[in-house]
């Protein structure tokens, strides 16, 4: 097919580039101590960020006060000062009821090229907070690009209800298997083959089956990696406690091999 006749995705402008932003151990500055700030702080702590909160002690939201008392965040008991934007600051979240002060902080961040989010002021945001569903390592975010936060929450609930039960546990199992596989085949040259085999594993078992796999099952599963095969769940179960999977009469034509024939 000629290049001129190929169909490519249509560009849909006006969106955001949705990313999983890694802020582990990075300094995040939160200006404000109200209810909105509490939500921002929790998001950052869930991502293992190093959070500093700049806000007067008077009027702190109970959740923010709890985070401070528990030592989960660093607290600076005063209003914002430009010196709070030190060289280590990776992100700034502003949640105060003062539009003029918020805009001033945003301009300082822009001049220093520090990504910032000014609550409820979309034009002064380098990024938005969406509505997030969390199940262990599984995170699903719905964003309306700052236009309808409450609608985003409603959509998130509907999406979450449609997800497989125990999706987080299944993903944890796959992640553990990936770590074990990398120990078996650590060479960079093995990367493509590891990915191909993990794709086969992910396609071979459903979510409930993935949740049931334990360390022994994963160890037995890795025995099939050298031949680039994936056994049926029945074969894998037969190998538990040193069982002889060769005694099971199983044939899976998708892998082109017979067990117990």
C-alpha cells in the first residue's frame, strides 16, 4: 500500500499528554493547607514524594494537620515566600484562596521552569489532577482537562466498576514474575525474548488465574521459558509439590507440543 493511501489516526487537539509522573523522593512543594491541599498531598505521598507544606497552622484542614503530626510531610508554618522555591523543588501545587497570590506564585514557577498546578485555574496549570482509581499497582485516571472535575469522578467510578476483580493482585503477580524472569535471563540481548514470552503468559491466563499463582508456580512456569512455551493452568497446577506434569494428558496445539501423549 502506498504511503498516500495509508490511514493514520486523526489528530484530536485540545487534549493533555497523560503520563505516569515518577516523583519518588523528589521534593514537591504544596502551598496551602485546606481541603484541596489535603487531596493533593495524599496523591503525592502515594507516589512516595518528599512533600513540604507551606501554610499557617491556623485553619489547617484536619487531614493536613494529621499528615504534619504524623511526620508524613515537612511543615513550614507561615505564608509562601519566594525563597521556598529552592533548586531542589521539582513540582509546586498551589491551593490557596487568594487569586492574586496564586498567580504571583505561578509566574515565579514559570520563570524558574518549575512545573506548577494552581488549583481551579486551568490556564495557570502545567498539568492537571484527574480522578484516580487505585488498586495496588493499577492506577486508572480520568481527566476532563480541567473542565469538569465532578464529571471526571463519575466517569472514574463507572470505569472502575468495569475492571476485573482483583486486577491489582494479578498485576502484582505479573510484576513478580518479570523480576524472576530477569534473574533467569539478565542479558540486555534477552530483552525482546523476555517481552515476547511475558506477552504469551499474560494472554494465556485470565485475571483470577494470575491471582492464584504463588512463588512455586512462578518457578515452575519459568522452566518453560527456554523453549518459549507457556503451559496450560492444569499442567502448571500438576507441577505443585514436585508433581510430575508429564503424567497429565494435555495437548495444546497453540504451542505445538504434547504432554503425556
